[in-house]
């Protein structure tokens, strides 16, 4: 196997660390010079005005059209509501067993007769956060979104401010939320496909337990019909149970954006995330989603270059109890290339260094940039392998000595 190393250079705190990663053998004859002609990208054609497909494990964008165009997401906005609630749960600020009481005002505003999709909550009913999240995602309950918002922050308006703060934190620069459920609000709520891909990527990475628990439930039973029989509603995900590996996320529909879908599926260790928007019918949305996902899995392949937990390099930590911290991959890092690709690649760890102590285990500290021959770079986040607390004078002196000696 050939091996290729990227030279290290730094400036203004930006570190490009040297890596020596295996390069796939070239298809050129023995003794021939390697070629770097652009790789032949698989062809995909679509009538959808807004489409984006990303391989989560490599960060590769496999296809995009209209990815930065802002549009009304409708119920896809509920994915942000879910992210906010899951973040509160995972940080210990909210228990999934916490029970909220459905107010008369929430019921009047969002009951099934005038509030669109519903999980059929009743005024005065107490419901757990866990059950509300199931209703939010499985049946797209507008009432569930409102009950969560009011329960967490006292009002939908206050919760929406939290949503927008989170969107800014996640880097969703084109998005603005006006409601917790995506109900038409005079054009306030707008997103882009690129931002929705970012949101889905972060939700799956940051809250894998919550994603597995809530986003692939086939049906929900909650409430009773007037005749006393239980109300059972199927999951609205159009490819769940139809496409092998599909396990999330949410549909949406507005007159402006048409039929939309933010979806994800995992096959053979690879996870793809997609957005389609502007479709003219539910069937067109479902067919396009299945066709796009099939193309992503069959025309492209992922080649593992760093295993889960693999250490990629180390970064200096300023005034830390240890002089440096290892950057590791939380999930296997795969290079995504066209099926049968015979070229090589270059890999670089990119970060701002030194890091400021304290550094928490699992925090994002760097990126692995992989550039397959003839293809755009693919970027995957790297995380701190351990905690590094603030150091005392002895730790700082030791670190200075290590760096002076080049250790």
C-alpha cells in the first residue's frame, strides 16, 4: 500500500496536524505515476427543487440542489423542539418522567378540530415528557409540541427563544423559528435544507439514545375515541418500514414548500441523512426519498479510515492539569467514494490550539478533513478523549518544560 503524509503547518493558532493514514492502492499500472483526475461522480437526476443528501460518517455531501434556499419547514420544525428537550434531559435539567399538565388554553389552541396533527391530549391531563416526545415525533402532535414548550418554559414564546438560541449554537445560520411545531406563522419560521441536515446530524450524534428511543416507533396509542376505543396512529415517516434501515426523522407540508421530508437510514454501518422539499404529493415525496436513499447506498461506498474511539492526534491545552488531550473519533470515520473508487486520499486534523482548560471529555475539539483524489474534502468532527481540568502552577511549569524540551 502507498502511504501519504500531510505536512504540518500552523499559524494564528490553526493547527494542521500531520497524519499517516493508509491510502487505497491506485488502479494505475505498476511503476506508473499516480493520477489525480477528478473522480467520476455517480449521476443522480431529480425534479425536486430542494434536495440534499449527506453521509454522516464522512461528512460528504453526495448531492444537493437548492440547499441554501429558505423555506417553511412545517412539522420538520419539531425536530428542533425534540433536540432542545433531549438536550435538557441529557444534561440532567429535565427528567423524561416529569409530568406536565395540559392547560385549557393549550387544548383550545391545538385540539384536533382546529390544530392539525394531534396526539389527542385533553385539558387537565397530566402527561410525561417521555410520552409527549413520542407523540411529537411519531404522530407529529402539534398539541404535544405546545405542551412540551409550556411545560419547559411556561409559554410557547419563551420556548421558541430557546429554540432560536440553540439554532445559533448549532450553526444553523439560515434558520428562524416562530413556533415549537412549525404551524404557519406568517412567514416567521424558515429553514434551509443545509440547516436541517446540520440539525439531524447533531441530534443523532449528540443524543443517540434519544434518537433510538423516539424516532422509529411504528405507531402510538394515546387517548380514546368517543366510543371508548383506544386511539392508535401510525408513524408518519413515509419510508419507515418500507426502506431497509430507515429510522427517522420527520415529515412536513405547507402550501409554500410542498411535501417535505427530513429522513435518515443506516445500512452496513453507513448512515445517510436526506432532505427533499417541494414535492407535489405524499406519493412523490415517498418515492423521491426512497430513490435518493437507494442511490446513496448503492452508488457510493464508505471505507473506514479511523475506527470508533481511534485517536487521531493530540492538541495542546493551555493552563491545563495535563499538557495535551487526544482527539478521537466518536464513531467510525469513513471516506465516502463512488463504488469501485481506486484513488487515494489525504487526511488532515484541523483545530484551533492551544485549547483553553478545562476541556470536557466528549467536547468537540477538532476536525478530520479527508480529501479523496478528485473529490471535495469530507469533514468529520473529533472529540476530547478525556477530561482536562485547570492546572495549578506546578502543572503549568511542567507543561512549559515539556514544550521547551519538545516532548
